[in-house]
C-alpha cells in the first residue's frame, strides 16, 4: 500500500480536508462567540452544517455511482471546503455563518461520498479494510492536528488568519491529490 500513489493521495487529501474541518469544529464556536453569537445560535450553525451534509449524501452518492472519475467529485467538493472554511474567517453575522455552514455541509457531502467510494477501487479486495482504516485514521489525525496546531496559532495570529491557513492547507493537499491521481492515470 505504501507504493499505491492514488491511495496515498486519498489519505493525504483526507488529512488535509480534516485539518480544515478541525478548524471549523474546534474554533467556529469560539470565533462565533467573539462575533457576538450566543450558544443557541452556535448550535444552529452546527445543525445547519450537519443537516446539509446529511441531505447531500444521497444525491451525491447517486452522482458518485454514475460518474466515470470519482476523483473529479473529490476535487470539486474539496474546493468547496476551501472556499467555505476561508469564508468563515470573514463571517461576522449569523446569516453569514449559516451560509458558510450550509456550503461546508454540501461540500463535505460531495467530497467524502466520492472519496469513500474511490478508495476501495484503488486496492485489491484483500486490502480494502486497511485502506478504509487508513482513511478513517486520517480523518481523526487531521482534526487533531488542526486543533493542536491552530490552537497554538490562534493566540498569535487570530481566528481570521487561522481560517485562511486551514483553507490553504486543504487547497494544497487537494492540489497534491490531483497531481497524484493524474500521475497514476486516475484523473
């Protein structure tokens, strides 16, 4: 598996996108409080993200089953993640946070549905469990690294700059994913 460039690309882009997601999950509540939102409004922001994510999984799952190159959907979804995470950094009103949350939910619904379908196709039947386990590990590792790393940077740089850094991290890993898939002929 360590020589399977498409699989490693999937794992890396999962880690990078979950780094961005870690910024959302860990720091949106604190940033929203700083912007004057109350705990109920922050809960609504998270509910909107979860609702749009859940509602988008079925239609994008069907689309994923119909497209020739699932990697294209991964890229589209992750570009959406980049845009929405960066947009959180400039949000200041409840409506803006809600719009970003809805966009993030849809973007994740596109990207993660496609990547979850793509990974098992990249390995033999005897390695699918390991491949998906690596994917799942990258999810938690990315979120943990974000909470840890960005927690140290928020005090020095502020929330806005850190949302942009997290979005940039996702964008860079999406670019590496594209190159890794292209090099292997998957894209």
